């Protein structure tokens, strides 16, 4: 039977348990890694302080986290396997001692920001373990819902590798707080990671991010402190999650900064970033990675996906692990 957790879901899970199991059964993607990374992942797992930290590492997987809330929770073997996935991501291109510190930072961030509540705050059938958690989930939901109206961040379509595409549009109106902006980005990232996990049945772990600056206005942009907090959050919480970042129609100062910095980036890092403006350049760059039936018109002129986004519909009615256009595809 399911062990007591900080919360429980009354009734059916948002995803069939057999579909969740197919992800838990998916192999760890050791292929292509350095020969020592598997052994070092096991070593890194051994540095965790207690079983609670192992569980937190395993719960980086949305599928695993949902399984813990079901009547048939994951086995100990599955728990270790999903934790090893997280260990591996922390070790790619990172020295072992640095990975130990980064891992502890990740666990601290996920604990402090209550990622579990971020994931379930829009679910209607959740029974929280305390009134404090219930109130906090309601607060997170309100912040995300309101800030999503100011700056739409939506999983919409996938690239040619079946990695979820997270599109972040320029902010339309000024936000009320740095905290709301941070929770919006955390919510958006968790949905994108979950979408890739289910799109690929656990075979892929990365995502594509598209930043659309087409209607950017500096007067309503998040504060420097908010952007700094988000940068730290992403750095500490999502190692080896970014496959590619496309920056579309950036302002002049941003293009200038990129042109100054790009010659000093190592080839692997530079390959992740593309900056492009105008239809011709966007067509040339984006078509290499995204088919037209998975692109909105602002990305590709012949993009088949509707460009208008109903943010309220997305957060309240599209399941957490699905993109905006995937709702009726399965």
C-alpha cells in the first residue's frame, strides 16, 4: 500500500498508472557518457544525507512523483534508478566534488520552493497534509495564474527530437512581485520537463526553450533582482536539461552583447544558443530543429500551430504533463 506522503490525490491520477510505469521502466541514458559517470553516479548517490534526500532526488521525475501518490508506489529499485538519473545529470561536464555541492543546492532549492505544491496547485482532487500546505498551494496557484496573464510561458509543440518546446513570450504588463515571477518560471520549467518525459517515455530529459522578444518593452520587464533569482534557480535546479535556447527578435543591446560574448563561449555551450531576427533568419535557423506542424507563425511563417494562447485555459484545464496542443492528441 501507498506510504503516507505530504499529500494524497483522491480518485484517479491525472495519468494512467501503466503509462507512468513505462517511464519508470525506461533505461537510464548512460550511452555517450564518459566511462566513469555510471560509477560516479552511484558514488554521488552515496553522498546524500538520508532517505529523504534520496526521495527528493527521485522526485525530480514528475512520473516518479505521481507514482508515489498512487496506490502502487514505486519499488526501492525504481526509486534508486530515478535518483541515479538525477545523479547523472549533475555529473555531466562537472567535477565530482562540484557535483556534490550542486546536488545539495538542488535539494535545498526544491525543498524551499515546494516543487511538490507547484506541481499540484491546479489539481482539484488533492488532499493536503495540513492547512498550511493548502494555503501555500493556493498562494502559489494565485501567483502563477496572475503572472501567466502578464507573461505567457507555455509548452507548445516539440522539436524534431521530440523534446518539449517551452515558449516564453515577452511580458505584456508589469508584475506585482519578484516572488510571483520566480514561481511562474518554476511552474513553466516543471511542466516542460514533465512534457519531455512523457513525450519520449523517459528516453529524453532535455527541452528546447524559445524566448520571443518580438513585443519586448523594458518598462514592464522583471527587475534585475528577479532575473538574478531566476538565473540562480535554473542553474541550481535544472542541470543538463537545456538542449537548445532560441532567442527571437531580441532588442539591439541584447544582440550586441551576444555578439561580444559568443566568441569566448566553448563550442558545446555556443551550440545551444541561437539568436535570430526577421522571418528569413528565423526560417533558416528554426526549420533546422522544428517542423512546421510543431511551430507557431511567429517562429516559422508557415507554422501550423495557432499563435493565440489562452493562458487561463492552459493552467486550469490542460494536464500538467501535456503541452498546449497535446491535450487532445493522446
